[in-house]
C-alpha cells in the first residue's frame, strides 16, 4: 500500500477562458476528478494577459487555456509560457470540430474538446508526467501570427510590453534592449529569433540592432564630405530630439531596398 508520502503532489492548475460558464465548468470538473487526480485551482483568467498576471503571484503546474480569447489568445499565452524557466505546460481547450483539433494536438501537451468530459480531463492531466510542452515551431505552425506582447521580467514581476510600442531592439551583452517612446526594457531573447519572428515589422540596420519599420522617419548621410561617411536612420516617436541609429555598410543595401530609396 502506498503511504501518503508516496502520493504525487496535487497539480496546481490555472484556468484561462473568456467565458465565465466555461471556467466554472472546468473548475467543477477538476473538483470531481480530485479524488483520483489530485489538483487545486490556483486561479481563473478571462484571457492570456490576465493569466500571466495571475502567474506573477501564483505558481502553477499546468494551464488549461481556451484557444480563442480576446486581448491575448491561448496560443500566444502558450508561447510566453514556453519561454519561462522551466516552461509551463499548456492544455488547450477548444470548441472546434475534430478536424481542427487534430491540428491543435501538434502544439499542446493535449487538447480538450468542449464540452469537456471528466474522464478526458483526467487523462490529459495524467499526460503531464510523461510529456513535454511543444516547441515554438509547433506553436507557430498552429497560429503563424506574430506575438502581440513581449514578456519582460522586472523586479520579480512579469510585464507585458506591446510589440507595437517598440521602436527598436538592440543587442547588448546577453540581453536585448527594447526601446519605446517612454523607456527601455530588457528582453531575454535572441535578436536573430526576433528578426525571424517579425520579418514584416522589424528591419535589421546593424548586426546588433533591429528597428521598427513604422518608426523610420528617413535616413541621413553623416561624416566629412571628402571622407567615406555613413548612413544613419532617423527615428520618430521618441521624446528625445536627434536620436538615430547607425546603418552598417553591410546592411545598407538591404535597408535602402526595404525603404524604397
């Protein structure tokens, strides 16, 4: 006979669904299966942004996330959770038919088709002990749209920085600095990966710098008239006057083409 010490700890579950009845049903189902699959609900959120904020204060072992939610959907939420250390597993909850669900299965620890059955929920939670969270590549295959937010760790909190607010990104040491009109943020991400994820939004102007295309006001050649000179990108949207970014000789042909010069 197993002693109480042999029993696995209760799974800490966070529920994210924009419909209150759906959240309540999942909470009730988790209570129903608790004798066989020990769990505790640590929070309920109406979208991915609320879920991330709740996770600032609560630890969880798994997130049950609806696919379609306002502000931040389940797939973008999963991308943020995949970047945590350690990554936080996600089980998608969907209202789609079986054909769509087959595609979702590629990108999650498991999926639950609404209306969720207690037995199916218990099976999905059981998989957590043997399966890992899918890679970003699989999440991208499920929903190829770009993220709308960056996750920023700051003073023990997770801040959500809208991608649209970023004017440029600059690699410095092992971090990337994201510059907005108001301030700088540090991202624990790769400049190369960001360039690949946002090819239409970001333009490389230097080996250590990406600029938001919409923030480019123009370019200007600087240096001595008789010298070699160099090009700089003029920026809009910044409070400080005259801030600009140097363009490397290697990147100048691509920058000129991208800006239609």
